[in-house]
């Protein structure tokens, strides 16, 4: 992760396009961002749909939109950002509700601990993916008992 900010903040209304990705509208310009610190389900379509719906609920709860500070770019395809609205940091809210996972690729980042704590709390409280109805025989989120991956 770069020590300094990449560019000016991205500000505007936003919608979810995946469980961990949003599009922010700045006038006629659309900026696609991946939320820093959170990982959405990639191999479980129903769980991905639920995560995206929860993310949309968080985004739409604030009519003023979001403010995103760009953090890093990954091989020209993904731009990671910490995004906030009136409810606080969006990624943390998603993880707190149990509909996102702490992104393990961020483990070396000093400010990763809040994401991991949020996931552990959601797991203990059996929220979102951690509810018994979503868990497989190993206690991991899964759409069925044969799928250990999320």
C-alpha cells in the first residue's frame, strides 16, 4: 500500500456492483472502486447477491452519497478505497453486519485490525453469513455443505 494518497477523494452517490465493489457517480463520470479491507464472496452466487444487497442498503441509507479516499491500485484493474458515508466506514459496516469478510490480503497493513475484529464479532453473534443457516459442517459460510470456499 502506498504511504500517500493516490488522488483527490472520489465523492458522490454510489451503487453496489458486487459484495465489495461500488460505482461512484461524479456527474457524467463513473468511478469503479473496490472497498479496502473487505472481501465479498466470489464463488457463492446467492451469498454474493445477499452481500451486494446489504452493501446497497448501506450506500442508499445516506442521500448525500459517499466519500472515498483512494488507497492503492492493483495491476491497473482494481482501485482500492476507504469509503465513508454518514453511517461511518462502509467496509466496516458491511463486515459488522456479517455480509463481508476481512480481506486477508490486507493483513500486513497496520490498520487491518478493525476489519478482523469486526469479522470475529459478526461470527460470534452469528450475523449474516455466520448465521447457522449459511454455515457448513466446518462452521464456515457456505451455500451448501460441499463448498468450503466463499
